[in-house]
C-alpha cells in the first residue's frame, strides 16, 4: 500500500478514540452535539447550552508528548515536523478563541483512552463543573 493510500484512509471524525469518549459521555451527560462547524475548530463534542467543548486529539497528529506522539516519521521528516507544529499552533489558537467566547474546553488525548476509569472521572468532572 502506498503512503498516499495510507494517509487517505486516516479519518477526521468518528475515530476509535472519539467513539470511545462518546460512549462514556452517553452515560455521564447525554445531549451533546457532534462536529459543530459554527464553532472554532469544529469540536468533536460540544454542549452548546453549557458552553463546553471537547476535542479528542490523536497523539501523533497533534504532537502530544507521550510515546506515540513523540515518534517522528523517518520519511519526509521535515514535512511532518512542520505539519504537526502547524496543528499544535492551530489548536492553541482555538483554545484562545474559546476562552474569549467564555467557553470551557477539554482536550482528551488518544493515549488517555487506555485508562477508562480515569477518563470517566475526568469527563464527569468537566461536564459537572460550572
């Protein structure tokens, strides 16, 4: 399989980590909305009335400092370093936009989905907070 085929297969929404977070949220606080294009960065999950947004980030794509996110591709390394840096800058700009709008934002990293109990508590605390 060629590189372009692999990259074309990468999904932008309904990823396994996102579906996992949504499954947890159905028990904690149903009534969320998905991928609202009218909000900065089109958050994966949003609670409009509560002014809360949740982004589920892939560790590699958004440059997380975990083992998977720190892994750098050997082929075309400069391109990927720049792409991930641009993604991180864009993420930071979105967080600033939400703060200016009076919204609270939670970023869930792909690696955090491995500990279901901890993630459930984190989501519960975020949704319940004022």
